[in-house]
């Protein structure tokens, strides 16, 4: 049984299998519900999609891993209803916050990429936390905003 997530207005659904399976069906599909139409996203067909979320009505983020046991092969893809809309990051987990279009990607055990956007520019910083952490990064979470309303 595939996983799926609806857009906030429930017009589109991301449908994906997060377990490797032998099938003729695509592993990742974008489906428009009103009116009904299916679209294969060929960028992600070759990879196992572990997680996918909607950024807004037309764009999504997907964590893809071609090799199930090798987290170094994973990528975070910024996609759109048709094709890839943004960057592709190397990383094995991510989190997104709509405020500031903020994306955090765990690139490896001690490296974090933070990408934020404003209407005029996009800022990306890579942080090596090797000297600050005594254990590898397991997950990344955004806290609720103190200054802006979500």
C-alpha cells in the first residue's frame, strides 16, 4: 500500500512507496484530484522515496535513496507538480518551515545545511557541528516561530 499526502487545499496528492518493490507502477506519482489526472515524476522514478511533504500548492520536498542501506546515497529533491523546481541536496533527513521558506538538511552525521529565502534572495549556509556535538545528528526539527506568525 502506498503512502500519500494531500496539498493544503486538497487538489493534489503525492503518492509514493517507501519500500522497495517489484512492480510496473511508478514509485512516485503526483495526482491531481479535481479533475483527476496522473503524472509520473521521472526524476524520482529510479529512487526509493522515503519521505515527501508539500511546501505549498505546487511544490514539494522528497527524500530519495537509491540504495536502501546507504544513507550517503540519499538526496533531498525540491520538486514541483511538473519536474524539479529547485535544488537537489545530498542528505539523509530534512525538515521544512514555511516561515522564511526555511529548509534544514542533515548532510552527514555532523553537517547541517540551512537554506532560507526572502523575496529578494536565497541564503544557504553549511554548518559543521563536529566540535559541538558528542553524537551524530539523528533528526532536525524547526521550533515554532517567536517573531512571525506561521
